[in-house]
């Protein structure tokens, strides 16, 4: 177990550890122990509960028998591959899609909590539909996916159909990549229902995300009735002038260097070799707004906000007083659209300015 990684209820997950050919591998079990059920020993941890020890002994005995059956083949396996081989043939020990999904979401969406919430909700909805918290790979069939789709529609979750099933498809792909070793011809998860099932495209009409040049000008010149509305208007325009900088980056933005703002885009810096670095020239229109709200250690004085999320929520609240349906991120979409359609900037250059990297042209085309 890992004492520094407690579960939500304060207990700890027990793992099986396997060592082979100077390598180690771990596999989570369904067994959990409370803080009072174990103590530290010379070799790690000592579980004091007899029932739990009996359950673990059975698991270890099963593993030892499986290793004996493999014979000299184990000499060619790493611990990780050997662990997969051991658990490949027994349906009761087939990997759990739900457990893997939780692990993957926690690892893959660091800094992208919003996306992580969507994936977590998708898995939770599927558990609700199947009425179980442990789902084996072979239980996810075309029939189940079609049933899940209908279940979502029956509950009025039309947008969730493409959103949640798209997330399940992505997770299932990663699930297969995790447990299947194609080089060793070891295929634990043989089924792939998404070869026959197609995730429906979203039919929900997207709300307007861009402004015309005339609409943008009206927002810039809008006479606000109070300070908070004026502040929201100024932040919106500053975002536009800074190539669509989002609230997270605006909140943490460092002080300028030689008339330029240089920062790492928070949304993607953890996934890029260049750390999503951007350098933007401060134009006079942007400088005029910065001068009004200038900070000492950061670009702006935003000490009244406890987090960028609060900053974002308050801005969006007051932007609606300026124009119904107006929200902060429209500044970014509007910059991209005007650059492409009004200024004839190439898609590649727009994508570079927006700091896109994956599926550049496709991503930019949606703006």
C-alpha cells in the first residue's frame, strides 16, 4: 500500500507487488485497510486483520501457481509483462475499466480539471446505467453502448450522448493500450466495441462564440454604469489585445519585459516540450488598460480575487450586463476569427499565435 495516497474515505488500497528480472510491477486489489488495521514493520507494513490476510494469501497463492504453470517462459518477461500474463486468463481477475479510468483521469488531466470532470462524469454515468462499480472489458459491448446512449437520451442528456460516449471511447482506447502488449502478442483486452459502434455527433446547436468587428467595437466603447462592469469590459478587451489570453493566464501573468508579456500557457504547458511559451508585444491599447490596473509582482493588481476561477466567474457575471450572452472566452475566439477572416492571416500563423500544437488546422477551423 502507499501510505501517502489515502482514498477518499481515509482507508488505503492494498497492492500486489511482483519482482522479476530485476524489475517491479504493482497491481491494485479490491482490498482496502483502515489506518488501525496495519502497522509499519521492517519490511514495509504488517496487516493485523486475519480476514484480510487470508484474502491476500489466496491472491498470492493464485499468482504463484500461475507463475509455476508458465515455467521457463518467465525468464523472458519483465515484471510488468508477467503481471499481465498472470491476469490475462481469468475473467474474475480481468482488469477493471472503472478503476483504470480513475487512474488515467488523475494522471492525464493535471492542469485540465474541467476536462477531467467531464471524463469522471462519463464513467459515473456508465456505472449508473450498468448498475455496477466494477466493469470488466468484456462487459462493454456494442449492445451496452447503444443501451447507454438510449439511457442518456431518455434522461434528456442529449449533449451528454456525444460528450460522455466520446470520453468512454477515449478511455477504452487507453485501457487497451495499457493492458495489451502488441509486440509480445499478449492481448488481454481482445474486444473493441468501438470498431462497430460509432459515437453520435453532437446535434446540440453551439452557442455563439465570436463577435463581429462592429459588436466588438460596441463593447469597447460601452459606457458602464458601475466599476465592476467597467472592470469586466476592460479585462475582456485586454484579453483580445493580448491574443485571446484566458483568465487563468491573465490572473498569473508576470510583469512585462521590454514591452512584451512572456509566459507559459497554463492549459498546455505540462504537455509541451516548449512549455507552451508565448511572447506577446504590448500594443498601446493594451498598455492603456494595464496602466489602470497595474500590479507590482504580476501584470495586474488582482489581490481582491482569491483564485482565477473566482476572477473568471465574476468577469462572466458582469459581462452579461454589457451584452446578453457575452462571456470572457469569446475574446479569444473573436481574435482568431477576425485575424483569419478580416486580416487574411494564414491558418498556420493564427494557430501559432494561439499556441495550438495538436491538430492545428482542425482546431483553428472551429474558432
